[in-house]
């Protein structure tokens, strides 16, 4: 009788794209386009028509007009009147949420929603998350901490079944860990340089912001995320404003952004606070006490740079680390970010646009596991 051998190896088959309903396929593309057009529905649909002509995305059974009608019926588009009384279409809050969810899936992968609470620390004690570690009972430990299974096992080992008894020496307590909460301010540079040289830097930046916002609000609801933009000045924006974010004809007032970020974090009760800054790393503007602006577009002005270093040191005194995600590769800009990071004792990532989201996610996950102590 011949011995049968199990064969192991790879089997290659022709890849078949998973089936998508016509609406779902077009909706994925529409969400991407609406992000690039900063919420301009007409422009996004115009791009979609051009793509349809080139790649035949629709057919006679399901046309682009059918798709637009479905967007309205499903609550993704609404009709509104402009200042001249002309009718136009705009995306709804439901669409904004769908865009954030898509950004999260694209950048961070399909993360499953977990239970609330959220940032593990290395500190054990009377917390709210089981650590899987045991120790002997100590006076003052609460009854809820006692592991009855482990305690009964101890009693059986120590006294036997015939003379079974449960004493204080048999009691075992399961350690729990506190879940740290994190308050994050995300700063987004919207200066004109974010679209210079034919490179769209603002769209990846806002997609990262939308993904981070969706991650925190769904998976870590006890955390807080504030978002601000900075150009000549700095101002806060809400999560729902992100799809409409555009670059302005601004210089880069990094100091104003940092001032606003620290003001936001001073009002938070959480111990853990941090600033994430997405920028091309070229501060070129500062606002003086009299309200006037001092600007220098040529390069790293020593006066402006000095003020940036002052803000970095001030944040350090407040125990607020700043993580800079620099999306430009110029050596002289890298030197500025290096000195800025040293002044704050923070971190810096010199990244292209492709890996921006992954870097921010990994750093956020890492920071939330540790407690930044004052």
C-alpha cells in the first residue's frame, strides 16, 4: 500500500474583484472626489462624469443620473439655495460621517470598535481594566478585586478537600490597570506652501485628520481631539468642517497655532496632553502685540524662528509634548524642525505624504499607552 504524502505549497488563482453594487462602487469614488474638491458637489460630480466617460463606470441599467437620485434618496445630498436664489446640491452630515469612515479604513485599516475606556498605562492598582496578573490579598483591597477562582484553588491546595476552609492567606487579588485618557490637539498648516510646486499636501492632511477624528470618537470616546488650522493666524475648526478645508493665501504663523493649542489643552483635566502638528516646516509669519504682522517669505527668519523655539520650551514646561509631522524634505527646514523638537523634547517625523497617516496612528497608539507625568 502506497503511503500518501500531504503536499504543501501555494496555489495561485486569477484574482476576481469582490462584487460591489453599482451604487456602492460609485459612492466610494464619490467620497474620494468630494474630499479632493473640499465639499464641492458640482465639481465632484463633474469629475465623476469624466471618469465615467473614460472607464465606463455606469451602464444603461444604472446611469449616473440614477446614482445622483439615490444619493438624494439615501440622505447623502440635499438641495439648497445660494445667495442669488439659485438651486445647488450640498453634502449632508451623513456624507461627512461616511467620508471620515472611509478615511479611517484607508489609512488605519478596518479597526473594530472596542469597549470604552482606553489608554493603558504601566501603573497598576485599583483600576478599571483587568491586567491578568495576581498577587496576595492586602488589607484595604476591595472585595471586587478578589479572584474567587484563584482563591478557592489556593484554599484547596493549602487545606485539602476534607478540611476545606477559606482564610485570608488564601485570597488572591487580580491586578487592574488604570486607563489613561488623552487630550490631543491636531494642528494643520493651511498656508499657501501646502499646495505649491504642484503637490497637494492639504488633502492627505485633512484625510488623516478625519481618520484620527473617527478613530477617537468611535474607539476612544473618553479621549478628546481638538483641531485647529494655522495660516497668518490660527483658529479652531470642528470635525464636521474637515471635508471643506482649503488652503488659503496665507503665510505660516506657527507661533499662533501653538499658542492656541496650549490654550485649548490648559482647559483639559486629563493628565495626558499632546500636540500633533502637520506642516511643511517653514514658519514665515508672526503677529506682534500691536496687531501688526511681521512676515518673511524668503526663509527661516531668526526672529520668527526664535519665537517658535520659545513656544516649544513653554510647552515643555507645561508637560505638553509636540510631535511634528513634516511633509517637506528641504535640509534647512529639517534643521529647524530638529532644533524645535530638541527645545520641546518632543518628536519629529520627516515623512512623505504616503506614510503620514500610518505614522500619526502609530504615534498616537504609542503615546496613549504611557502616562505623561507633570
